[in-house]
C-alpha cells in the first residue's frame, strides 16, 4: 500500500511539472485610447485671438484687445497672460489702461488683455504681440505649450513727430 501511495505522489508531482503552475510571464492586450483635441477657443482655458493681421488706422493712439481669455472650467481660476510686443520704428507699445489687474475670472466669464499703440511718426507701421497664457484654480490648471502671435498693420495718419515737437519747443 505504501508503494501505491508513493507511486501516486510521484505521478502527481510529475504531472504538475509537466503541466505547469498555471501562471504566465506576459500578456498582449488590445487597448484603445481616444483623445479629443480642441482649438484654443474651445478649450477649458479658451483663448480668442485673431489669426489674420489686425488693421488699425486713422489716429494717433489705439487700444486693442489682442486676446480674450474665457474660463470654461467648473471653478474660478486666475489667468496670467505674459506677452511681448515688437514694433517697427515710429510706433510705441505699452499695456493698455483697461487691462484688468485682478486675474480672477469666474466660471463662464471672460477677460480681455489689451495693448496700447502710440504713433511716434506718421506712416504705416507693423507690430507683433507674442503671448502665452496660464490658468490656475484650486483643482485645475492649464497652460499654453507654445506661444501665440497676433500681427498688426497700423496706419498713423496724424501723429506728431517727436523730433518736430522737440525742435518747436526748443525754438519758442
């Protein structure tokens, strides 16, 4: 009887080694992922800006909103827009007076970020605004991965030349 039990144990052990433990070392599985990419105006941190050059003409000074940021998150966020303006000679740029200093924007609300152009000489001038944006909330955040640009063609028809003004003042 002992011999039968020993043979049975050996047979079961041999069968276990032959079949394996039932584990596996690798798996191949098909997975699908869908990412919905939207444009700047449809994102949670929506950015609305012109993609064609903006034409301004007929004056000495212009205030223009180069971007409107809209909060499409589900909570209030703080928007930060950093920008740089390059202008041709005869044109000066600075932050516009109407640019909001409070960056907090409620759900569904928007904020304009503006630049002020001041003509230093008559004629046609060009400017480029390059900007990036960031939104931060208590549970959300977003930022642009690449800078955006807005091009301007500015006609200064009645600007007073700075040099002429200085000469007139000095000669009086």
